[in-house]
C-alpha cells in the first residue's frame, strides 16, 4: 500500500510543479482563465497560413516579443499623436471633403473614431495607395503602390481580408490597414487603422468558430442589432508593447494585439447578450477591472472595455 501511494504521489507532484511554472509566465489576469480553457497547455505554435492565398509573414510583431517596459497607455498615446492634426484642422479652412464629413456626423452616419476622422484632414497617401473612408490604407489596388514594402503588406492584408469573407461573410472591418512600423493612432495613419496580417492562425480559427455561434444565437433570438464589426487587430498602439530608444516598436507581452493573439469587436446588444448569457463569467481583469468571460469551446477570453470587446485567444 505504501509503495502504491509513493507511486501515485510522484507524478502528481511533477504535474503540480509544471502547472506552477506555467502560471508564473502568464499575465496575472489570465492565470485563472487559462486553467479553465479546454485547449490544454498554452504553448505557442507556429502559425499555419496555408489556407490564405498569400502567406503573411511571421516576422515582425510577434517575433520581437521581449521583456521591456510597457508603452504609454493607448489613450495617452492617441492624444499625443492626434494633437498636431487637431491643430492643423483648427487652422485650415473648411473644404468640400470636410463639409461632407461634417454632414455625415450631423446625420448620425458616423460615430466615435469615424466622426473624429471626418473633422480632420487626411495626410497625402503614399504613391499608388488611397485612404479608406474610416482611416488607414484601403486593401485594394495593391499592385499600384510604388513602395514595395507597403505593397507587400497590402497584399498580406488583402489575403487575410479575403479569407475573413469566407469564414465570416457579414463581418466588417471598420478601417483600412496601418503604414508599416506605425501605431493605429499615429497621425500619418489618418487617425486610426486596423491591421489584419499579423493575426495568428489560432486567432482566426477562434474567430470563425465564434462568428458562427454568435450569428446562430442572434438568429434564434431574433436579435436585429447584431451586426459584427472588427475594430482592432494586430496593429501597434495597444497595451503590451514599448518603443525602444532607437524608435523600434517592441511587443512586450505574449498575449497582446501586437503578438496576433487579440482582436477588438464593436459593442452591439446581440454580442453583449451572447457573451453574458452563454459564456462563463470570470473575476475582473487585474490591471483595469474590466469584466471577463471565458468561451470554454475556443478558450477565448472576452473583456468588456469602455467602447468595445477585447478578445484574447490563448
């Protein structure tokens, strides 16, 4: 009997030690959630983009992850970035484009970031590129872009965007993509932008699963206000990154937008009902007390932020 107890205790102790080691590396707010997730050990694996017509590079954001101080809070960074353009807008005389934007705001067709962008003059787009209506560069006419690095990024963005239309036909992306090595709130990005090419394959897989279940939930409930919109992706400018002394942007957290593990979704009554009624409630997020819910089917964690849902896919 004693031998059997010792035989059983040894592997249990090893498992306990391994779990303690894993929790050390996880963000504080994720430790409890990951323990409930059905995906097992949360080790990162190389993304497989073979399902895309063009394979997005795995170099860049996620490859730069390192232990460095966090960047400025996104709100503060945005205020600093937009200050020069606000001053320019105040000095500039009204133009037909600005009047059109003001009319959209007045008629309620634009809200939030789009309304703010409509009141600001867009800077000149790079040669061959054009601005998306809501900000960022449009994912079209990539072959006409003169700068090869920008044209390459445009191609990768377009590939992921086309894949999204196959897995989530009615999902919209609110903005175009960001200029390389810039944040979504940098002035040269026309105020805001949404990158897709850095989203990891497991993130896209989880998004496909969630899209199907959310649309079914809304259809069964007869919920009309359930139009799904992606407002954030792998672009820089979020929590979990820093700017090095040489100006290089560095991804500092394993589970972050810059690492391809997060996306943001617009608040809608239908999505709110799906999350709060079908997912598992968790303790609030440690650093900002945002309410959290766990999707046990995909392992995704939904955080209810002030103006959007922040979705983490381990």
